[in-house]
């Protein structure tokens, strides 16, 4: 039975070059980067190379890149670090109802601390309207946090309008972007969009789990969450996971040009959309202008977990929503105004450039069988 992996927004298979780099670091260049002997300096040199590679992908300077354990830590560091650093200048924070749980739950904690958090709702296109962003940002706003690409439906948010809105309002706000689903899929350079803080993660781009990076614009000050070392200029202390860091650098280097890869994914997306639209009872929840890597659809009347397990038994791996939600009702689909029936039956498929047209053919065939089989069992 051929394995068909269509859950790449949850995590990706580690690429061969990234895995080889990790093994090299763990077995050959295994020193602690903070050690002053030659083995430590050798490790530091390898980590410096990975930092330069990551910075180049972001269009940033190496000193603006801080390695983290992944998207959740990066988002928490940015959100709490910015809010606590600027709390004397205001207490208003603007975000969206579509954010990843690592931002949403951080915002809920800040509300308990007395901050005012404004959650912007999407329109029918699954996007936040630029005019709503402008209206929400006031002179008392100290942080704006908006994801670049939604992880459940793939909607691309208008982050290009945020910096101008902050300036127009005369606000001291820092601008944070969760770019975990966007990194290495769409060109997103922090300096181009006036982004102060940006989060990326390794395991979405064929690097290992447990590593990511936070871009912090030069001159921006945020407060750390952790204490106990000089690593990462004290913003993220603790011995660096150098094998994972270097593997992420290798994965970034290995990636083809974003445009070439995206064109291939677009072809898979169109093929899959067309095939899905031919199946009675299937409703596609992702708009056509969403990131082509993600398609969210519903089969009202069939619970998503039931379909997920049916497909998994046949070697096809999809998601019933955000992997971090572990089956809980999607706050994103709720914010989009979908009915409970559509939310309960939602399935997300997400591509990588390792997927093929044959994968889609097999997936569609088994999906049709599943709809017929499971419908009869109700």
C-alpha cells in the first residue's frame, strides 16, 4: 500500500540533506557552541552559518535572527515580550480571530493581566479587511499580531496594510507576524512590510521538529520569557539545539526557488479542487486565492475524525484541523461563520512538493469510497 501524506501543514518529512546535516553535527561537530575550545568554536561556526542562511531567506541581518524551539515559543516570545516591554505606552493589542492557538492563548492570558485585546473577524473571503485593521489601531495600541497565512484554510492576510496603519494612527505598536505557514512558500521579507517581529518554524519546511527562529528588527526591544544564560543575546537563553538549527539551515538551502515550487503546488491544488468539486456533498471551505498548499473542505453529515481514520487505514494521511487542537472544535472555522455541521465534518489536506498527481487520484478515489461507505453506515 502506497503511503500518501497530505498533512504537510501539521509537519513535513525531514529532507535527506537536513537529516544528514543533523547526524553530522551530532556525531562529528558535537561541541557546545559556548565552549571556548576548538570543538566548541567549530560548533559555533556551524551555527553561525545556519543563522546566515536563515537571515538571507528572510532578507534580514544575521544578528536579527534568534533561534527558538519552534513556532509556539517564537509566538509567545514575540507577543508577551512586546506587550510587557511597551505596557507603559498603552494597553491595546490588535489581533485576529484566526490566529494559531499559540497566539490566541497568549492573548487570552494578556487579557487576564489587564490588556485590552481586539480580535478582528474575517469577511466572506476568509480574510481580515484592511479597513478594519486601520480602524482598530489607535494611538494607544502597543502590539499588532496578524498571521501571514492561516494554518487551517490557507487564507493570506493583508499584512502589507498594517505598518501604514500603525504610522497613520501615531501608534508606538510593534508589528508581529506569525509566518510559520508562509515561510519558504510565499516571499515574505520583514523589511518590505515593516514587520518588527516574525516567527518561523523548521518542521514545516522539511527540517526537524523542535527548532524555529524569531526575527527581531534591529533596534526593537522585547522582554525575554526565560532566564539563565547568555545564548541568543539573552532573549532565548539555554544551550542551543545546534543539530536541529543546522538541519534547518540545510533545509532552507535545499529548497528550490519559491516561485518554481509554488507553481507546481498550484497545479496540484487546481487538480484536487476540480476533483473535489465533482463529488456530491463536498463543500470546499478554502477560497481559490488562498495559499495553494492548503485545501479545507467539508462533507456535511460525516464527522471529520471518522473520515480521517477511514483514509488513514488506507495509507492516506490528512487532518481534521490544526494539529495543535487535537480534535477540539476549530475556533478558526467558527470565526469564519461556518455551520456546526460543516465544522464537524471539515478535513484539511496540505501539500508538499513531494506529492504527485497520482497521490491526488488515489486520495479522491478513496474519499469517494469513504463517503459512500460511511454514509451507508449512518
